[in-house]
C-alpha cells in the first residue's frame, strides 16, 4: 500500500493498527509520488530468554582497560595561561 504524507499523518493510528494486526505487510509513504519511507510491522526475533555465557571466550577486555590515561587527565588538570 502506498500513501502520501498527508494521508499518512491523518491516518497514522489506523495504518499502525493494520500493520500490527497483520492486515498490511508494509506501507510506503510517498512525497510527490516518490517513495521516501517504508513502514513494516515490528517483529520480535525470539520469545526465548537469552542464555547467559553465549559470548564466553569471544570478547576480551585489555588488562589496562580502566587504567588512567595521562593525556586525558591532563585536559582537566592543565593550568590555563591567562
């Protein structure tokens, strides 16, 4: 389905309801007859809860991750020349 911007603004609630209920698969919003946006229903990938430890061994944090950064700290403690 394609609608112009004015129709999309005035009928947004109805369009969203039809998308969420599955009566529409997508709505193209056009400006001067040219498509500018597409509305599609939001889908949840899975209802299953995430499993702890799924990324174990795939992410590493450097040992000095939270060490002070002298260059950054200098920005706060540098004396101003006025």
